C-alpha cells in the first residue's frame, strides 16, 4: 500500500512554546464508487483517522471522510511540555494502521 | 425514381429533427433552473448544522475560515480555520467540524482539539464536488458553538468519474 508521511516541525523548543506541526501524507484516499472498467466499482479506501499522542496524552485527532483530498495535508499546533516522541497514528479503512514518530527536545 | 440518399442514412422514425431541437431546448431550460430543482435529495445546510450542534444555533464571530473564493481544481482546496480561544482547561475549543453541503458526503472532517493544543489553528486540504458554501462549526468547552462560512467557486469539480 503506498503510504508515506512527511512530518515537519521544529526539532527543539522552549518549554511552554507553541509549535506548529505540519503533516503531509501520501495516500490515494479513494472515495469509492468510480467504475473500475470491469463493470464493478472501486471500494472506498481512505485514511479515516489521524491521532497525535505527546507525553502520554492525545493532543490532536482528525476524523476524515471522503471530503479530504488525496495526499492529505494537515497542520495543527501543540504546546511543548517535555522532551519526548510525538507519535502519529493513521487508521485506514479495513483496519490497517500506520505509525510514525517525531522527536521533540524541550529545553 | 430512386432517392440519391441511401436508406441507411434516413432519419429514425418518430424522432424528427424538430423534436430533437425542442428536446434540447427543454433540457437547457431544466439545466437553468435553480439547483434546488435538480438536487432534492441534498440536505439543507441548516439541518446539517443543527444535527451536529444538537439543535443549538451557532453564533458568528471569533472563528475565521480561510478559503480561496475561486479554485481551479476541486480535488485539493486549501482551508485554514482559526478560532479565538485562550485554550485553557476551562475555556477551549473541543472540536471543529467542516461541512460542504453539496458534496455527496457533506461531513468532511472533524478536528478534535484540547487545551494542550495551545492555539486553535488547523489547516487541511479538501475535495469539493461543486461550487458551494463551505462551513466550519466549532464547539467550545463553555457550551456554545461558533460558525463561519465561505463561498467557493470551483472550476473543475472533484468526483468526476475516474478523477
């Protein structure tokens, strides 16, 4: 499955700073219903959820429907509290999940 | 005397050129009707909003929806939503919901936020099936809802078969 994610955020921040996290994902986000050329239709296959977990708590969640474009871009903010990994997890139709992490150093 | 025109190229019986022209005019007339007449199955925007706010009428202001007025390609439309909120434990934005009432699935996305976001500022890329009004509804932890919308003209719509 062609999945790839590019996460752009600062590598370090001062405690209390608000950082912006930008996530660009490569995914076809098939909305389903198109003809497959053989008399059938293409099933829906999208990423339906993205969660971001940081220092033991979910800080952001995006529920996606077919109204989100292919290769979706998402940006959000979070407050730097402690050094650690920010874990991004995508959930795809059919139950597959993809996980990426990004390290943030808080000074 | 035999006709110089082959019988195979005769007009089909019962469908005169005049009928075809008249039919075409009628079709153009139909297409020119307001979109309501064609899309009776679309839910009105007010109903879509009332469903997610549990009947409450959202207020205007304190929320900004940043979306281009004219887009060439409905397959990817940049949108940015900002809500004025201190984002503290007592007063923060719980979620932001995006609606496009002329999409086949009007509910496009919901951003769940919390006090640890620091700012209520999110952006994403949308898929729009037609020129329409895009609406963002935000739920506040204090109990109210705020709404903002923007009209978008889409030159090439998404959701064309094969696209």
